[in-house]
C-alpha cells in the first residue's frame, strides 16, 4: 500500500494497453456506430421515399438523381472547415451540433412541395451533416494506436449495412402508414427517421468524452498509456514522412491517390444505396413492404459477413492488396447481377455478395490515411479525402438516374458501378507495392489477441 491508501498498479505496460483498448473499443465503437447508423438512414431514406414522392411531386428520374446527389456538394464545401472546427471545439460539442442540424433538416424534408425544394433540402442536409464522418475518424485517432484503430473502424462502419437492413423494411412499413397525421407515406419516412438524430445529440453532449483523460471508465495509468503511445506513433510518422503543413495537404500526391480510390468505393455504395429499392422493385411486381424486405437482404448479408471478411482480408497485413481483391469481387458480382436480371433469385444472390464485399472495403480503406497524416493535417486530410471522394455520392445517383431515364431500367447502372470499382481495384493493386500502407500481420494479430477480437 502507498501512503495514499491506493494500491500501486502492478500491471505491465502491455497489460495496461490491452485493458485500455478493450474498454475503449467496446465503449466507443458501438455507440459511434449507432450515430452513423442514424446518419446513413437519413442520407439514403430518399431511395424509399422516391417510390411515392416522385409521382406525388412530379419529379423525373434524372431530377431525382440530381437532388439525391447534390447532398454531397454541400458536404464537399463545408466538410474541411467543419473538421477543423471539431478539432478546435472538441468532438462532444461539435458532433452534437452536427446531429441536431442534420436531424432537423432531414425531418423537415417531409414538407417539400416540388423537385426544386427537394434539391435545396438535400443540399442543406449535406451542409448540416458535413464533418460528421471524418470528424469521427479524427476522433478515433485521438484514442487508438494504428494496430487497434482498424478494429474499432470495423465495428463503426458495420453500421452501413445494418442501417440499410433496418431502414429498408422500416421505410417500406412507413410508406404504408399513408394518412397518419394527415401526411403521405413518403413524408412520414423523412419525418420519423429524422427525429432520432436530434434526440441522440443530447446523449452525445452529456456522455461522449473528448479525449482519454476525460473518460472516467479509464484509470489514470490507462489514460497515460494511450496518450504516450499515440505521441510516440505521431513522432514516428512525422519522422518517416515529414510533418505536413495545412496548405500542403491539398497538393499531396498520396492523398489524391487515396481520393481516386475512394471515389470508386463511394460511387458504388451510394449508387446502390439510393437506387437499390428501384432496382429490386423492377425485378418483379412487389409491394412496398416486400421490396423493403428484399432490399434488406443484401444489406443483412453484408452486416453478417463484414467483420469476419474484414478480419480475414487483413491477416496478411497488405491492406491495399486486400482492398483490390474486395473491389474486384464487388465488380464481378454486380456484372453477374446484370447478367441474371431475368432471374430475381440469382440477381439478388449476386447483389448479396457484391454488397458484402463493397461494405467490407470501407474499414480497410480508412485505416490507410492515418499512416501518412498527423495533427491538423490529419483533420484537414481526412475531411478532404472524404469530401472530394464523396463527389461520387453526387455522381453515382445522378448517373444512374440518367441511365434509368435513357434506357428505361436502373439495373444498367450496375455496370457503371462495376467499372468504377474495377478502377479502384487497379489503384489498390498499385498501392499494394508501396511499403507506406502496410502493417505487419503479426502486429495486427497481437492487437487482436489483446482485445479478444479473433481473426
């Protein structure tokens, strides 16, 4: 016993780190994932609202695609400033502010009266949500050393397919509530799915710790271990790559390479997310509720296999190589879905494989930028990659809308998605030859063993 009556901490540094990381992964990962689930639902619920809204407001297919994608223009313009403000004010306050803003805008989209107002609402939604995703990525760099970061990223982005799997039948059911409170079904989709973000904002403000030293569930030794480990890792990264100044971020070749790679991933994710209800409904004479359950199936498959797929993919440590493989599988699966369009069961099975591979790419990709970015450059760089890459979120829905209007079928947009994911796969295979973006497999396996996450 010491003079203060508190027993000294006799754990080794390795034991302290394992305890700290296990606590942080399971306390922060699922909660941040819940927030992203709500964000993803509010981005993509327009895909289901479209089944009724376009006829009610007389919006063309191309006009809907434009409005759905213009969300990302607002995102692009305000994401970097938002992430720099998050670094200044702290994640707790800034993420809460973002959630209140996007929740209110998402809910009020229920009351747009024409295509122009819908486009404006989507643009403002992008402005309101700007900075959330890269803000969370930046937040994770303040808590997790590199070898642990990929684990919590996998838990976090698991929300993507879960959000789609939950929102699909939920949105289909909400469309059938036509007349509730005097509103159409498509209005209820926007209103009822927008309000949870506002409620969760208060949980964020009062519960989310900004940094390890603010977390009461970590003891002082664990807090020091995290801070010291991250400081040493930052110093090593800056010694290897140099410390990027803020103005140098936007001309850095490594970041632009990652942006082009990310473009292919996002084009597929949001193109499918926004148009999958229309694609599935075109396969047969399905009701809105049945369409919802069918759309949920590929997303549910992705949610079930995403963590084991991601773990298996990175056992070798060459992350870009595994990204190339998953994107190639995505492209081939989408091509198979087009070839099997006359057989809904086969087409749906191919979509299940394709979406599982595509969603499994996300945590792999986001483990790459922190390997070359630190400090304020990381705040700006993560937001810059996400915002410019997310221009594909505008291009994807708009391009598929144009293809749908021109050919009479949205399913041919799958071929365009397949082509761009193959481009991303090619870039990933080139990066796989660079030592900058690899983590030794034994380092990942040691991290898994310490936190109880098996590969």
